[in-house]
C-alpha cells in the first residue's frame, strides 16, 4: 500500500436514500392486508350460507383466489411458514392420522348419545357430496390450503404483531368459527372450534404452518369424501 493510499480519507459516500413514500407505503401494507383478511372472512361466512349441493364448486374458486392473494402479499413469509422440518412434518402426520382414526369411534359414540345426530350429519354433508369425487376433491384441497394460509398464516401473523400470541390465537380461532358458522350448523361450528384450536396450537408449538396443513389435508378429505364418517355401515 502506498503512503498516499494510507493517507486517503475514508469514503464519505452514503447509501442511497429510500425513495420518497417508501416507508409510508411499507407501513400501510399490514393495514391493507388486515382489511383484506377481514373482507375474506366476511365473504367466507356468506358463501358458507349456501352449504349444500354445489358448495365445492362455489367455495373452491374463491378459496383458490384467497390462497393466491396471501401468497402474493406474504411471499417471503410463505417460504418460511411452509419450510419443512422433521418435527413439523412428523407432528402433522401424527395429528392428521390420529384425528382421522379418532373421528369414527367418537362419531359413533356421539350418535349413541344423540341418535338424531346421524340424520343431521347425513342432511348436512349428503348434499355437499353430490358432486363426483374427481370434481369435489380438487376444490376441497384448495379450500384447505386457503383456510390454513388465511387463518393460521396471514391473519395469525398480523394479529400477533399487535397483540399477545395467545390473544392472536384466540382471535384466529374465533374468526375461523365465525366463518364456518355461516352454514347455520352447530355441528360445523363446534368442529371448527375443536379442529381450529388443535391446528392453531399445532402451528404455535411447531412454528410451522406446514404441520397443521398436513394434518388438515389428511383429515378433511378422508372423513368427508374418501371414507365419509356418515357412510352406511
């Protein structure tokens, strides 16, 4: 190094200043995302009011749109949420299979306690399964993905930035139950409460959105479409 180089003053070049309005725009994004989440939940509630024949063809495209919007709004977070880990995948498989195996005996027991339950479930899900499996299954998968991205992904992320983690989880579960209550069915609402609580806790304890998504993808198609819980013996 030459003497002139050693004596050279440090560079006074500063990093480029942020573009005007960039900080304000960034600060507005969570608010916009929050409003979008609330709107999506409201529309979800209204669409669930048409639960019955053709519900999958009605809900499926809307759910796919919700999933795409969440992915576009949270691209970096989405990669983190869905990054596979041994623990997350193992817990997802365990919970999904465990929920599925437990559903059938619990349903049979519930029908013994309340014989009218079998009729109610048959009416509720019979019309919803009028579509062929090849038509219904893709839309059911889209709905599952959208539910996880919306309630256990975007909404939970936005809520826990503003309130405590447990308050955020409670609000996420509550709004999930609200959306499903659009069916007007106490059974669906109670299922949303139980499953939503379990999947939200799973998300919290594993730190992975992939974990509850795996469990959800195992349980719902199996008990609703593939091996319906109310199928004739």
